[in-house]
C-alpha cells in the first residue's frame, strides 16, 4: 500500500511538472549579449560568432557578440557569471573555467554558470613557423631539453589551457616544464601573429585554429595532441604516435549562462542549440575548420566541466602551475 501511494504521488507530481519542463518555448524579446572571453579571430570567437548567427534565426532576436578579454580570461567569464540569470546574457565558457581558480586568479568555477551545451572539443598542437629549424616534435624537444629557456611558446594567457598543453607535455616526457618559456597572449589569433612575426618559436593552439595558416604554408604543424590524426591535416602526426608518454590534451568550448538560469530558459536554449547544430550551415562551418560536429546536452556538459576541474587541477599542481 505504501509503495502504491508513493508511486501515485510521484505520478501526480510528474503530471503537474510536465507542462513546465515540456514547454521549453521561451524566446527572448530583445537582443541577447553573447560574451566571448577571448580575442577576435581565434577558435572560440569563430565558433561563438557562427553559433550566435544561427541562434538569431532560431530565437528571433539579435545575438550581439562582445569580446571581453583581459585578466587571463577572468574578465569575460566574470561578465557571464555575474550577469542576470534572465536569458539575455550567454557566453563562451571555455576550459579555463576549470583552471583559473587553481592558479589563484579568481574564485570562479563551473558552479558559477549554467552549462547549456558543448560547442567544441579542440585538441592542442605544436605549431611552428614555416622557416623553423625544427622538422619534428622530437627535434624540438631534444633542443628544449639541451637548452632550457632558449625556446618560447605562446597562444593564450599564463596558466591557460595552451600553456598547460606544452608544460604538461614536457613534464610527461621527463623534461622540466619550464624548459620552454611561455609568452602570454590574448588568445590563439594574437599568438599566431606573434609566431609569424618571429616573436616566439611555437604556438600550442588548437590545430583547427592553425589549420588555415598551415594549409596556406605560413605555419607548420609538428604534432597534434590527440589520439587520431585530423582528417583535414592528415600529415600532422599525433603525440600518441611519437611520444613515449602518449600525452594528449584538448580544450572545450561551451555555451553557458549565469548560474540559476530558470529551467524553461535553459531547456529552450538547449533545444535551439541542438537545432542549430543539425543545420548544414553548422556542418559546413565545422568542416571548414577541420572539426567534427559534436553534441553534448546541458547535464552531460555540466558533468564534463566538473570532471575537467578535478583533472586539470591535479595536472596543474603536478607541474607547479597551481597555487
């Protein structure tokens, strides 16, 4: 009897709750601000601008992309987290949300945002200029080990994901993580500009971010920090192939909103993003960058972000990047 009453009560609750959750038909009545914590021209910016244009069509209002750079990503992520949870501010919360607090930059974490969906998974690379003396990753690492501090790298902020990519790789290979000096930048685009100008020896940005310049012969990819080669750049070997440690590392980009976003707004956004990702425009955009269409819903994205916070924090402590 108790079980029957419990099931009946649960069913009644579901009947009451279902209309609220099934609606998912909230739409903005004015323009939405889409915050990007990194500079224009990089992978986060490109993905966000394309998605914003598709969400305009899906939700019937302008989505204005605003680049809020500075503070090693803290400025933009804070702008998203501290906005009103009313659906009129969303943004590109990136893997740095799992890293910034570990180096003492901010108290912000994944708990300060509402994940809506995963936008992209972006493995790192080791990319050099077209006139670089290094033909392979092995040659570059041998030089770095023999000449600590002589080589420089860039691609994001101090302690950012692309910094962790090279420091973690060096550590995994038994080389001092400081053997290659990190030169901070506002993001991948400015890092690659510095590389082409001869200001640094390499960047460790996503291979997809460097794809156009590699294809044009301006840069050369030495390694892809992934377990399978990128279809669009099949000549670039993976770190799993060439390193004893098989070190890999990938960043992520999400679309997220402030914490405590009302459920109707959250699920409306999730549904709109899923529809956008099913379009040919999105598929063509991803293909142009050598990337695949990925889909991860709000709940799974939240779980992934929590796991990244734990894993990356542990790695940063191991190589001395964490407080």
